[in-house]
C-alpha cells in the first residue's frame, strides 16, 4: 500500500495545528481559601506538584479514594494536596465532620460559585487535576485515584494528560 504524500502532509499539518491550539489555552489557575481561612494560590506553589481533588459527600468513589489521597499526602509532603468539597455550600459543618470521619486530613476547600469558576468545573466526581512545578495542568481526569497512581503522576518529568 503506497503512502499518499499529499494526505500525509495534510495530516501532519492538522496535528501540528491541533497541538498549537491546545497549547494556547491558559492554565486553569486558582486563588482559593481553605477551611482555616488560609489562601491557596497556584501562583504561590510554583516549584511543587499540586494535586487538586474535587469530591462530594454523596459520591461513593470519592469516599473510597479519600484515604488513598490522605496516605499520599502524608508520604509526600513535598506535594501540595487540596481537596475541594463540591457540596459544601449546602452545609459546611456536615462536610467538615464528613471529611474528618473519612480521613481527609489534607487541605480542604469548601466550594462556592467563585471557587468552582476558578480552576474550572470538573466534568464528573471525583475528578483529580495535577499541576506540574511550573503550574501546567498535566493530569485532569474524572474517576478514582490511588496512592500509587498519584506517586507515578507526580514523579519529576512524569504526568499524563487525560
């Protein structure tokens, strides 16, 4: 089967154009306030991997992954880990108790309309977004994560865009 050079050239141009367009989108930066009133800004975390995990009290896979994320956070203090409770607007005290009960002992942000707009709404829950040390999103995927997966995704020079 002969390769049509015209088709190959058009295909390679389309691929280059697609990558150029994707690279032009701005990084989903954030400037949030955690449950203790402390600012959590992506700009202040340059030089570190940042794991941003979106969850809710009613989400069974979220409940299953919180202990894994907590274990990762304890084992890797060089990585900033932030949980964003998407249903906190209804009852902050309930979410705070729920987080403590499930072992969520890493930074907690209560979602509100302002918080949801900043890093961008997740497509589903749970969703984990990982920023590399330069602040670039290197992983943004719905579904459960494990401690092992987080360790692989936050190795220097690693990461996968889903």
